[in-house]
């Protein structure tokens, strides 16, 4: 029965991709890529062995360094173009507020190659992250911590285990363009599906992402706590 469910999952994964211009989750101006998103990638079943091999050489993402960030009056401060700046978009609303959507912000680190900081936003039952350009302060929202490809040309992020009905579920792939000291991040495509739940991703090559997943129906029946034997594996190859 599981094999039939997984075959259906692969089909839904292939059909469930939005174009780069759809549902662009960013607060900065970015440019999508036009065209049929099915032309941008291929999806195949992978093996646990392939996934395990890829996991032994994880990509370097974001790391914290002393003096990277401050929090003053519940607001994160970052050095933008060499000067400390309070980022009002990252003001906690957890205390002394009647706001229905309470949020807390946490600094996660920086990536010098990308010239970006990373900040997490945690709500009552939601989670997402923001890339912050270290030169301009521009923000780009991603579903979770983006993982750079080995050659640094792409980023990939999977959805978090948020419980809100409106929370996204799937994977995003972004393109990285370097122009001198600046770096532009544009969403290349994203895959949306209510029929599967991603848990982990690793890059197997500069254009290949391996995902560890569970079909949604199985995930629900397991109350969100799958065992090793419940997982299956997917290879997403960027064209």
C-alpha cells in the first residue's frame, strides 16, 4: 500500500510546482523567471543510501560570529553597510501586547559568500526565515533556513512543520547571482503540495537535491512522529 501511495506522491510532486512568479514570498523587489515550471526540474524516486551519502557532506549555510547582532527594546539590530541599524520588521510582539499574531525574532547567523544575515520569525504556529542583505538591508522571506548548493549558485529551503492551515508545504529553490560584492537572490521555482511532508534536504551535487519525505496521509496517522521505516526519498534535479 505504501508503494502505491509513494507513486501517487511522485506524481503530485511533479504536478504541484508553481511558476517563479506565483506566491513570491519576499519583502524586497525580486525578479522571477517566466516559463513553464515543469521545464525547470525533474523529480525521481531516490534511495536511502543516496540520501545518507549526501548527508555526510552537508553544505555550509549560516553561522554565528561574536558581535554579529544585538537585541535592543525587543528589536534585532544588525550591521548594515558597516553601521548598526534597528530592523523594525524584527520587533518582538510576544510581551506587553494585545496583537493577535504574536511573533518572536531570533538571529541565526550570516553567510559571508552570500553577503546575507539570516533571521527566524516564530509565531504561535508558524515559522519562516528572512535573508537580510548586509549592504542594503533588503529582506527576502524563505520558508526555512536556505541551504546553498555546493557551487553556491542555488539555495533550497523546505517548509517548516508549522501547524497553521495556511502554512506552506513543499520546497523552494532560489538562484544566486553575484555582481561584484553584491548578491541577488531570486526565486527560481517552488513545489507546493498538501500530499507530502518534507523533513530534510541535502545537496548531492550542484544541481541535485535529495529530500527525505513522508506522504501526508501517513504523516497524519503517525501524529507527526514518523519512524525511520516510514520515510521515503526523492531526487529533485534542476535543469
